[in-house]
């Protein structure tokens, strides 16, 4: 019973490099989310996807792109990483099958130098 | 979206009951109230959810007054392992793809 799985768990990037964070859920959820959390701060929503084929901006979308590849997978891409994007990234999903609560992955620690 | 307000931090001692109150004055009719717990270096995890009155599970109780403009998470007899950040989240059913926004949370420190 994997729940929400994120990869990679840790990554160091140089400024200007690109990378994609992968996320997959096995709970048949319609909705998926990407959050970032800076040290000592709360979670901020980057993008979300209400259902397969749709994506919408959250609170802090600048510098990111997302793809809802299918119902299970939702990826987050940094096209040109900046030090300000150093953060912990959490993927999450929600749906009726989980009692309408949000389930989070374990997080991806990203450092941009 | 209903904005939430919680205390930034709270201290307690082991064995005490802890009550964390969240204000959400502009809660909508369809909104549920959900509380999450987050330990360092981990993703938040669901604690309890309610719509009105009182909800209790094996971990906590949630008290919601009739006007639903606030809610109180009650943790009975806390232990050191309850030291964490607690988030109050207000929004419509998640499967609608609602744009959920987490507030800053309440940092609970349980002292021996």
C-alpha cells in the first residue's frame, strides 16, 4: 500500500539547470497537488490538478510547470532552477476513496546552488 | 476560500490536555474543517475532519460550534511524541479539486 510516492527524495541542482519531480498515487484519486515548504514555514500550493487532463495555478506557480500525465501521475518541472526554489516539495492527492482527506508524499528535498 | 487563523505556537506538559483553536469567520456552507499534523522532515498527515458539532476518533476530538466560525482541536493527555506543527484547513470536498491553502499552523511543544 504505497499511497503517494515521490522521486527523487534529494536533489542538488546548479542555478539554471532543469529537473522534474515525479509523483504517483495508487489510491485512484481524482485530485493531485504540489506544495513547497520553506524552512520554518507553512505549505504553499504551487499547482493542483482537479482531474486527469486539467491543471490550475496555486499560490506560488511562477518558475514551475506541471503535467498530469494520467490519473496516477502528476509531475512538477523546474525549467531553470533558481536558489529561491530551494525548498522541500510535497506531492499530495485526494478523493472520495480516501474519505475526502489529502494524503501527502514523504517530500523531495531540493537545493539549488 | 476561507482564511484561517491559529496561534503560532503553544507549549504544554506531558499528560495535559491541549486545545488548539482555529478561526475561520468566512467559512462557506460546503466547507469541511480538517486538521493535519506534521513532524519535522515528514509530510502532513490527517488527524480529524468535521462539519459541525463534535467529532472524536482514537487520536483527537474536534469541537465545532453552531456558527462554524471556529473550531477547536483537542488532544487528550499529550506525550512528547505529539510535538509537531498542527494545521487547520477549511475547504470543500477534496475531490472537487478545490484550491486548498494551508495556513502557517500551530507549533506545539510538549515538555517533560
